[in-house]
């Protein structure tokens, strides 16, 4: 029998607000002394009251809207109850029944370039937990990260191939960076991926009655490898007649396989409970304003580059990798226009030669270099004439010699032009221009 | 409504409480009584009543994203039974 994978993805992204989600402690915890960014709220001390960060809500809405979601009329926070030392309150403030944004989508591309729309179930706001280190039989806890704003983005189980998952995750990362809501660094844990993987007989419409959650995977590459491994493992199990069940598995990079972390019997029972200490959110009226403020996102920018500049889709995708690179590319186009450089040439040059564009200087140099390289193939008389004029002005002796009849003095002048243009100019054309100029 | 020993065990596990068999027996009786007591609420007709999630009735109470003061490390750690190098210490828990 032929099987097809059914994959859903949950992405957590930590927002880069100045203060935490529900208290005024600094959210900039990375590399700081442990437990120096805490207060009664984020330590879960009795009687402390959470106070919602406006900027975090705005950034959550920006993410939702960038992913084509609707903002709901009414949103509430809830307590997700579980006991683990990373959460001093005994619950995480999250959203379950009343997420801020719902029903979005994002276009992804698989390894063969086929584009599909992935439905996004929800984008909700929650808080991060403390950081645990397991050392020598004890666990050390740092609550600096406790209550740092976290946004969770959950897709429908619409992925059918690991390459789509990778593209989706990369696109999300790009969008976070374009929006400026997070540095979305995977290694630092700003962005975390969890995949739900199951398989079903090809053509079957119903979802499988189990799913395997792949957790704690901190790179796009490992995520792809883990999903590929898991699909293979599940198909083999089904072919052997085994029954698959709900479980959580991790990825072992050394062994390149997944391992059981938690089975169904131990599955969490979170008993979500409306958070009575936080006012509800009615932010639908902000939707339009926030939508208008959102910068041009990579997908749309790439399409515009193709339409406006006539560059290839592949080049466009490379050039919109970051907002900064895309900006410098457009600057290069402007500068290049004065030198008769076409956008396609600039795009090819930057992409093929892997030219670094990270400052105005580099943009200028790239354009100059490219224009220099082009003189030989460029039919730019005006420019060559200008250089010829410079050479004539700078070499009065050769000019005098030539006009006295020493014809090989012309060779010296031609050489001067060749040097100035790094030899990228048609010699015959230079000779013709020189001769006509020197006759006047 | 009588809670079974298994239900009590599950609740205890979710609340991270280690209970002896004796305690399970004792609490199943007590918890059952509490549930019966709470159950009286079911006699009220609430079909026309919206659930109350928040008694203030306020919405959009938000604060500006400004950093305020945090507790000094010693103060944050002062109630911990065990500390090490600025960390809270708890008996080992492992994700795996
Ligand atoms: Zn705090």
C-alpha cells in the first residue's frame, strides 16, 4: 500500500519587546546573570497581578495579519495548568479557546517548486517559561526568561512533504525578521519548532487516529531529518501491522533517529481555565491600522521584483532574503540606472557572484565593479568618449607626439584608456574615437 | 457522586502530590463530598446566563512596553530552600 504523510507544525517565537509579557522586568535575558530579571509576577509569588504588555499584543497581531489571519472580536487569556519547575505559578498564561488571530494561510514551495497553501489555524499570545539546566543530578532554574512574550503559530495538518515544512519554517523566520518582532534565531531558542507527524493510506480523506509529536528540535535541517525518519518509521510499522499511538518523540542527531519522550498514557491534561486576573482583549478595531503599518513582506516583494525589474523568480527569492538586502538591491538598481545597468544584470551579478550587500559603500562598489566589467560589451559611446577625453587631458605629451606625426603615440593613449577601463573596452572603438578627437 | 481511587490518583498526579493508599481512600471520600456540595449549583438554571470570566468587566487594560525595576538576585532567591550560583535548585527533573 502507498502511504502519504500528514504533517502539522507548531512554531513558537519569542518577541523582542523591551519588557516581559505580564510584568515590567526586562525581557532581554540572553547571557544575563541568572534570576536578575525577576519580580513577584514572573516568580509566581502569591498575590502578584499580571499586567499585559501592549507592544506584545501589537506584535502578535502583526504576525497574525502577516499570515493572512483574521483578528477575533474577543480574545481571552487562559491558564494552562501543569507542574514543572520551569513555571513557578503552576500554570502558563496562554490562549486556547480565544486566540487573538485565526484562519490564516501561507504559500509554501516544496522541493520540486510546487506551490501550496498551508492553512493556519491560529496565532496566539502566551508567555515563555524559566530556563532549566540539568546538572549533576539536580536542576538549576533561571527565571529571567519566565514571562517573556511568546507567540504560538499552529497550522492545520496540511503539509504532505518535509520540504514544505522547511520552506514554511524559513518563510516564517523571514516574516518575523521583516516585521521586526523577533530575531528568530533558532540556536538561541528565539524560534522553536514542533511537528505533528502521522501517515495515512494515499487517497484517504480522514486524518489518522494518532499523531506523533516531534519536539525540541532546534534547526531546520534537524527538523527535516526528524520528519523524514519519522515518516519512514511509521510506514514500516504500519506495514508490519503494528498500531501507532499518540506519543512525543525527540530527535537524536548523533544516531539520526527519533526516540520516545512521552507516550499517550503520560500525556498532559492541561485543564485550561480562563485567567481571571487579566482583562479580555477587544482589538478587532486595530486590525486595519496594524495591517496598513505592516511592511512589504518577502513573498509580495519577490513578486514585485519579478514584475517590475524582470528578474528571475529564483533571483528574486534570494534578494528578498532579508529586508536589508532587498533594500540595497533596489538602491543598486537606482545607481545602476545612471550607468545603463539593467536590473537583471545587477541581480545576476549579486546572486551569482555572491556579492555582499550590507552597506551603502558595498552597494556603490558593486555597481561600479559591474559597470567597469561591462565596458567591453557595453555600447556606451558617451562613457568611452568621456574616458578618452580624460586620457587626452592627462597625456599632453603623447597627444603632441601624435599630432607631430608619431603614429605609435596613439598606442600609448589607447593603453591609457584600457587601463582606466580595466581592459573591458573594444580597442577598435577606442582607436576610432581617439583618432576623431585628435583630428579636431 | 463517588470518586474512584483511580480518579483520585489521576488528580493527585496532575497536582503533583504523592499520596499513600490510605490518603487516596481518605481523599476520595472528602473530594466526593466537595463535589456533591458544589453540585448544588447545578440546580440553578443558568441557560440564559453568560459565564463570567472576569469580574471587573474591563477590556484592553494594557501597559506600555517600558522596563521597570526587577528584584535583586538575593531577594529573588531568598525563599528558596536551595540555591547555587544564583540559580534556584530543585531535585533533578529530566525532559527525556
Ligand atoms: Zn517580572
